[in-house]
C-alpha cells in the first residue's frame, strides 16, 4: 500500500535525500502503524510531539493503529515561540 510520510521543522533531517521538501511517498506493508514509520526513519520519539493522519490528531495511544492505503502521516516536533 502507499502512504505519504511528512516531517516538519527539525525532523525533516530524518527524511532520505530523495524526499521532496518535507515529504516522501512510500510503498509499505499492510498494517504498518505511525509508530513503525517514525521508528523506521530513526525519528526520536522524544522529539515527536504532534502526529496527524489525514489532518486528524492522533494521541500517543492511537499511534499503534494501522494506517490505510493513501493515508498521509504528518509529524512535528515540540515547538516554542512567542
């Protein structure tokens, strides 16, 4: 199945060089979870703050539910500003 994996801000460094600006489309096995993709790209979970699938927020306990074909997984680190 195919999913799009997006990383933002300081997490973008974990995407392969073949990725676009901040996203890559991947062929993945069925039942892959957000946490599995985060781990596959060596994104430190301590730096994972905001996780969305198709624009819908996933709480930490929901990040082990399987993705579906065509899903877009987006991940942001904690941010500060004012």
